[in-house]
C-alpha cells in the first residue's frame, strides 16, 4: 500500500543491480526476495502495526527488505548503525522502542524484545493517520541527541515521480535523512546504490572507476583532500556525470578548481536537514555558490538573515525537545543566508556550533569533557576556519601543572582518545592565563 | 636549522605515537599523496603542530595551508622532502 511504487520498480528491473555493498553486487530480484522474507519474519514474530521497532544494520539488500516491510506494516522505525553504537541505549530509551531487529554482515537476524512501550504523544499523530514513521537522531546543543519523528508517507511522496536510473555512491546510512533520501531516490528509479567503507579519496575514486559511478555525493573536505592528494589523476572517471556537495560551506576557491579539472561534470549543491528532508536545488552555474532551493513541497523565506523553511516532508516533532517551528509552521534552520531574487547563498550556522567536514561539534560538550581532566582549571573552546576541513576545534586551557604546551597536548590526546570522537579532540591547543580565559568567556557571553 | 630533522620529524614522531600509527619516517615518506598516512583530521592536526613547532623554533607565525593551496597542481604534502622545500620557501619569504 505505502511502497507499491517501489515494488513495481523492483519488479520491472529484476535483473539489474540494486546494490554494490563493499564490493558485492545484488539485484532487484534479491531485494524482492529479501522483502518477502522480512514480511514473513514480521508475521511470525507478531510485530503489530504502530509499534516502535529499532532496525540495526548497515545498508544491505536484506536490511532494505526489512525497512520496506516495516513501512508496509505501519511501524515506527528507529534506524541504528554501528557508527552510533555508543549511543544505542540512549536512542532505544528515548524512542521507547519495543523491538530490536539486528541484521549482521553475514545476514543473520537477531530479534529481541525491549523495555519500551511505543507510547509517546508524537507517535499518536502517526497512529491517527494510520501511517508508518521513522525517527532520526541528531546532536543537540550540549551534545545530547534529539529524536526527530517523521511521517514516512510524507517522505515517500517525493519519490513517486519516477527518477532517472543512475549508479550512485552513498556515504550516509539508514540512520540519516540523507541516506534514506539516496536509497529511495535510487530504488524508485531502478538505480544502483554503491557503498564504500574506506573513504579516502583514492579508495572512493577506485570504486567510481570500477563500477562506473555516475553520481558522487561528497563533502567539501573530501574534494579538498582529493585535490590535495592528486588522486583524481590516477583513475578513469569518465562515467561521472554529477558531483553533489553539501553538509558544510564550500570554499569558492575549491569549487573553482574542481570546475577547472572537471569542466564536463555537473556540480550541484545539496541542502537538507534531518528535520525537513533533502530539498531539490539548482545551482546558478557550475562555479556558483548561489542556489535555488525548494521544489514541490517546500516553501522558503528569510527572516533576520536566517533561512526558514516550510516543508511537506517536515518532521512531526522531536521526542525530547521543544518544537523548532514558528507559529505559522516554518522551521528555523539557524543557517545564515544572502538572498538574490530566487537564489540563496548559504553562509553557515548562526551559532557557536563548529562544523568539521559536516560533523557538528558543540563547544560546551568539549569544554565539559576536558574540565574533568587533571590539572585543567578552565577551558574555552571555539571554532576557527580551516581551508581543508571547513572549521577546526581550538581550545584554550588554563592549567595548574606547569607543563609545556607539547607536554600538555600529549597528555590531552591520551586523555581524550577513544572517549570522545576524534574530530572533537581540539586540533589546535593554546595555554592561557586566568585573565585571558576570562576575556574569552566575556566575549562569548556578549554574542 | 635543518627543517626535516628539527621540524618535520619531531612532529611526525609525536603524531605517530599519539595515534599508534604505523609508518616509517624517512625523507620519501608520502604524507598526503598517492599513499596517505593521515585522515583529514590527523592531517589538520599535523599541519597545526608543524606551525606550532616552527613558531617555537623560529618565532615566525607562518600559515602552511591557505585556500590558495587548492589551486596548486602539485601538493606540498606529497612527501617529507617536498614539504621541507615548501616550508623553507615560506620561511625565506617571511
């Protein structure tokens, strides 16, 4: 009922590749068979409609079969991947998940009952509409995760218009709006999704050559590293038609150079948020950062230089945070923009959030982590722009151990390794006096 | 002052130890080229540490990577020797 159009495409393309996952191909026929397997599994285990089911897996034909079957069974799906393993228990608790389905790399399925009861005010909207849902988690202002609940029917609506058949790499997985968007975009048009574990420019471009990839979505950081390493000179990239970039602000110099090297490849900026979905965009030209946002189902406006968006596919609300909507239903993106008629130029977040290669870092979270380190009396964290990765984390410490900068950096790295994500460990460190740190704090507070 | 021995090697050794990385330090070691010893975050940390070390030894606050670097067809991070020449050039122009 909900996914008829996807099954129809799969039926028409049975012999075509649907996935190339870690160098292994599978077809649409296998996807259909995996879907039927999942439907039977749901029946056998009596998973009822409207219950919340966590689905733990990387992209695979079987996990996509389960995703489709859970949509069809009208469940609320909480996708989890290995990358968020350390937050799994929090996500399960916040989402009140009742069941957990884990699909391993060898396609074995583990099923377990959880303590959750699938009850939440936000879920009632889905129950009334008799619609399936999905919960995406994003990091909140102090680092705690916010669960955004979406009506899956509204997400699916956008893909009922048949898309062109393409071969496309994805770096994002199930637990990300961008990953779901890529999945549905491709499977609705009979395209092929290709995943890569090694994300170095060389490994990715090797896959582009090997599988004749047509669409490559990347971050500006990836492009910087690709240009710096010269890796693009070693591979036959003639299959590439489109390179799309998003998640962080693109430096104009990088875009210019990219356009010089690949004059025949279309360079497209994407814009999406886990609360809203991914918008269709149209860049003014290949070397322009000005972009038209919107398309069917999206309305945009600018207030106080900040972009606000009303979207058909917008989430219903957060499970554990206040509503981010204006009274008339616009989502406040916190992204500062310039406007020129129908075109926008995205300038970045109006906040202290540090965007490193598309990953968000909240200064307060890093500060509170390092306040627990021996000898640290105070610490102030901020972002500093960096031409390679967008921004880097800069930390100014007031310490009482008398260590030199080199000694302290060594101890700081050892303290943080494995406890917080690598990109959150300050790349630049300075030791400062009491007065200096007070003045940094004062400036921050005035903002 | 010898740029390779006094600046680049100590910084490479520091990162190698911090990250438990496995690479052989030599003048031909590829830093970010055909083979890469760093991911993007470690590369940035390496660059910042190099700048810190240069400031400590020479009192010169130089910037190793600006947005212009993307326009160069040859990366100064290709290997240790090329990087040393690049740093030498920047120090001379200071």
